[in-house]
């Protein structure tokens, strides 16, 4: 019986010691290397004049439809249709959509647009998206798809 009491006393005492050690440990928050949660994620962003926004920058990329690729005259062009039914012709290097995506390459049956996004830490990332003409029989380079 004495060994059982000793065992229980030891368990109780060690639990008290562990609990006392945890109370003494304090964590101090250090803001070094962390972003300020009360500051906007894009500091010093240059605001643009709303009158300088192009007609295609009023709509998002999902709302615009690629209608045609125009070849000839030395430069390739693309034709987009906005939700209002108006058509717009763009060259490589021009911006399109509310996301200000850049028409980086015009192919035979589609285009490649480059989007620049900024995450919540202010880090830039670049992604490319392929937008194809609505023709399922041809691939992006104008060749018939193999089945």
C-alpha cells in the first residue's frame, strides 16, 4: 500500500511541477519580418485616372470573347467582343480586361495572355493563359487534333 501511495504522490507532484513550468513560460510577439496587418497590401500603388481606362478594361477577361484572329498587313491582330456586343481589335503588347492582361502572343487559333497578380504579402507573380477560338477541330497551332 505504501508503494501505491508513493506512486500517486510522485504522479501528482510531477504534474504540479510541469504545470508550474508552463505558467512561467511566456511568449513575446515579435513583428520583425511580418507584414503590418493594418496596412494595405499594395502600398504606394499609383492610382490611374478613371477616364484613362480603355474600353476593354471595363470588363473582366471572363466576360470578353475571342472572335477572330486577323492576319496580314505585317502585324497579327485579335478581335474581342465585349458583353455589350461591341468588337475591339488589339495588337500584340496591348492590355485587355480589368486584370490588365497583356496580349503576349498571337497564334493561329488562339492567343496567349500574361497576367500579373500580387498576393497579400505584396509579392508579384506572373501567369499565362491560353485563350482559343471556339473551334474544337484544330489545336492551338492550326493543325487538326489527333484522336
